[in-house]
C-alpha cells in the first residue's frame, strides 16, 4: 500500500513538472529564445574560448618579445669543515683557518632585446590571429541568432 502512495506522489510531481515546462515553453518569445541560445550554445562557448586564447597569445608575444627579462639566482653553501692554511717561514710559522663556514651568493641579470625582426613578425601574427578569432566569434553568434530566429518563426508558422 505504501508503494501506491509513493507512485501517486511521483505521478503528481511529474505532472507538475511537465505542466511547468509547458508553461515555460508557451511563454517563450523570440528574445528569450535568443538569450537562451546565446547562453547555452556550445559552439559559441568554444568560439569565445578561442577568442580569449588568441588575446592571451597576443599578450604573450608582446611580453616575451618586447619586455625585458629578469633572471635571478641564489646559492648557499655551508662548510662542514673549514680548510686550514699552514704558513712556514723562518720568522713565523702557524696555521690559519681558510674560507668561511657559510657562503651566500646572489645574482641577477636583466636582458632587453634591442631589435629583432622576428619580434615584430611574431606580434603581427598574434594580432592577426586575434582579429580572426574575434570575427569568428561574432560570425558564430550572428549565425546562431539567425538560426534561432528562423526556427522560432518556423514554429509559429507551423502552429
């Protein structure tokens, strides 16, 4: 008997969900259809990601080619046993410790390319690719809007 109650409740939930979805479909107009398609279309999302990748590649081309490069290094050594220098002269004789127990070395280099033709070629290629990706994105978006509009009016015509 308890399974009949559960089955009845599941039926009510499915009926309410189906009626809510049909109400949403009835209230769907052209503008809402276009907004929904623009938000959920995978081709448009891929075109958007490709556009972002192209923009990042432009930044990378400028950054790696035109901006200075700074490199740093650090080196630390600890002597377990210090060396000894022994001096034997007729006037003086003795031994002295050599070096230090701890040694720290720091270094930095700065490189700035003055002129390379490949720099300008690479940045122009990256800019061209970014422009193509942006136009591809807007083309995909326009094609999607056209298809949704066409499908919406076909639906209205068939209704």
